[in-house]
């Protein structure tokens, strides 16, 4: 991730505009070459000290007006490279052994540096001298460079520019459209994991709106909170239609500015795209249910149910044609067991009167697993039964009507 001094951005009309590097066409050619040169520079320094690499990087940017771009690219490469050094205790112990052996040799009148170092049995004299202050950062050894292509490096750089702006956000508003429940669940789960979510709702037009706290929104905000804020962006990039607007403060005491981001920026997520995957037991359910329960409509335009700070994204919405009563179904059959247990715990302590859980028996949660829940439970083994889901919906609807 880029530090504040490496952010390259302009301010226009109160708006922050990162200076993304081009990735397509003739304009991208020199940038790809530049990225390739830096990758080669890191590769050529494998087995050498970090200080030597830093010197080579300093020579490369000397005299350049756009030196922050190279420094930013190098920062991303260094963050993913593997360096090896000694801990403070290890280096101190080595120095103590070397100095004691050297003092004893001098006292005996037979001091010869390489002989003293060889006698220690710590390795070749040159290696011992290298490790003597191996706890200093510049003496770390580059063991492996990041295996990345020039284009991938530039993609990460553009993403890092946007993240560097978000590190200085006070609040964010995110709009997501045309996202199915698995995609929304992936995004909301990531936002919740980082402790950022302030509000989540779906509007009448189907737009999902998320309000997030920014790292500067609380007194004494820490850099770690800022890193969490910027970390959710790769999950957002996996959505198809979205918009982000943030209020940011680039400098301490400076004026607030607006930062907007949409898919048109062309940012690429490095995150593995697993959020849109639908297991067969979920994908084929609407057709089976519509055949078994024609008086109900079923779709995936689900609400975001807020249960005590936990945002639940069901898999399906059901609307009864005659009464307009609405219910929801969440299938807990392709989750990890730990996630299922957390969901059940939320449903034990918070009301979800219109929610049905389809619970895979192969999770082996036992009788205690479904006890005390505020949601109806439909157990299944291979696929949820349309007949049982219909019966559960009718029971919930009848209960609401009786009230």
C-alpha cells in the first residue's frame, strides 16, 4: 500500500483525482516498459542486501520530476518481496561472540580476522561480517522478488492510488446495483470483517446503499483503521455496477474534498472472484419452487436484514400473490461450519420473523444447532424441498395474519 508521500493526485473543483497510469493503447507502452525495468531491478538484486537495492532505486529516480511513480511502484514490489534478516537478539548474540573471540585472539597475540571468524563456526568470514549487523533493515537480504508481470504491477499501482485516498476518508457512501445475493454477501462480509459498516439498506429501486465510517471519522483514528478502510475496495471492484463517494482530508487541518470512484476508472481487483459462484442447490431452486407453488413469486431481489449489527443477505425473496406478504430464505448448505454457527447465534438473539433457514443436515449441527432460533428451519440433505419451504412460508404468513 502506498504511503501519504507517494500519493500522486490532482485536486479539481474540490475533488481529488488520482493520476492513474494508462493500461491500454500506445500510451501504456512506456509505462509497461517502466514497470518491467523495476521488476528486473528487483530480480537482479535477489541474494543481495536491501541497502544495495535502495541505492540502485535512488540512482534510478535521481533527477526525475515524476520520481514518486517509480518510488510507488518500488514500494509495491518491496511489500511483496521476501527479505531475510536477523532479529535484534540474534544479531546482538553474534556480535558478542565475535567481539569476545576477537579480544581473546588479540590478548593471545595471534589476531587474524578471517581466522577468528572461521573459528567461530558461523559460516564463511564474509557471511559473518554481513550478518554482524543483520538486524539493520539495510542489511536484510532479498531472498525472492515478487513474481508479477508489468501490467499486473501497474494494475496494483492504480488500485493503490485509490486506496491511498481512502486512507484519508472521513466517511464513505457506496451504491451497488444489479448484484446478486452471493456478491452482496461477499461485499458485506468483507466490510463487516473490517469493522467499517455504519448502515446498510436496499432502496425501493433495488439499489443497495452502504455507509461506512472513515479512518478520520473518529478521534484518535489509527493507521491500522485506515488500512482496513482501504482494504475493502478490492471486494467492491468485483461488483458490476457501483459508485463510491467519500469525503477526504488529504492534509491535517486541510479542507475536505470529494473523492468519487466508479467502474469507469478501470481499476482491477487482485482478489479471487468467488463471490458470484452459485451452487446447483441454489441456482435451480426458483424453477422448482415456482412449479410447486404457483401462488408465490420467487426472485433474488432480497432485502438486507439488519439483526443487531449483523447484516443478513438472504438468497431468495418470496411474495404471496394474493396477500402481498413477503418472506425470505437463506440456504446454509455451502457455507463453512464456523459461518453457519455465527449466523445461528445471531438468530437466537435477534428477531427475524419472515426468514426461513434451509439448513444442510450434513453440517451435523445436531438438535442444539437449530434450537431457540427466531427463524423457521427447513432441514435438507441434497437440495431444499420446495414443498417444505412452501409450508414454512404459509405457516409464517398465517402467524402474521393471526397477529
